[in-house]
């Protein structure tokens, strides 16, 4: 027997093992939380959950910058999700001019409303909102219908209200239409990403 046989074998202190286990548990909880947030955000499906539907006033438009779209709530309570990139800019990757509402204080707004009043869609009548795209000068009404010429309207994304009452937009699918003469929205193939 040697003189070291009666010494206890070296083990890590119990406290160090508990701290390591706790750190691993916190790490796994953090990863799990991130995955839940990712899945619930719709990132894997293209479905974006926004605010409660009742948070959107009737006859209003709200920009959702994280997803480059506008939410328009019509007077009858229906929702439209409109792309902020029109067809001409979607087809031109070198230039990306996005549409924006003309400010109410812009003196041109009154002139444009008077000029294009007869071309407003039925759902946009009574609205004073016009979207403008400055690179090509395109104008769109509150519902995304082209005002200044025949041609592509703003693309739309499907909307729904989930079981908890939140507005959901499916950005993985687009509906593309064009104004053609007296027809406000003739379906057309969607161009570009």
C-alpha cells in the first residue's frame, strides 16, 4: 500500500457541476424560445401575424416596413395587403422605387384626386389617399388600382384573421392584376420575385 491510497479520488466540485448543468439548461431554453418565436412568426411559411384586426381603423392604411407592404382596411371592414413595390420596379432589380402615400399636405394631392376621381375603384371612392411611385410617376388608389394609365396594379397578398383575432398576411403568394380599359383588375401572371 502506498501513502496515496487513502486520499480521495479527484472529482470536480459539486458546485461546478451544478453551475454547468444550469448554464446548459439556460442555453437550451434560449434556443427553444428562439425556435418557437421563429415558427410562430410565420418565417417558415410566409405567413406574417400582425396586430389584432380591430387595431386597424376602417378606411385607413398602415405601412408594415419589416415586410414591405401596406395594410388597407376598407370601409366595409375587409383587408387588403398591398406590395410597396410595383411591377415596373419589381422587374428592374437595378432600381427599386417603392410606392408611398402622397402626404395630405402636398398641394398636388387635391389636383390628382380631382383629375383621377373617375378612375378610382369603387372601394376607394371617398378616400383621399393616393400612392405614388416617383421613378416612373405611377399612381395608385387606396386599393392599389392603377390611376394614371392602363397597366399593372399593385400586387396583393392574401389576408385572413386567425382564431385569436390577429390579422395574418401570406407573403408567399401574390395576386397580380392590371387595369385594362374599363376593367379595373384583370388577372395577369406575376413577374419577378
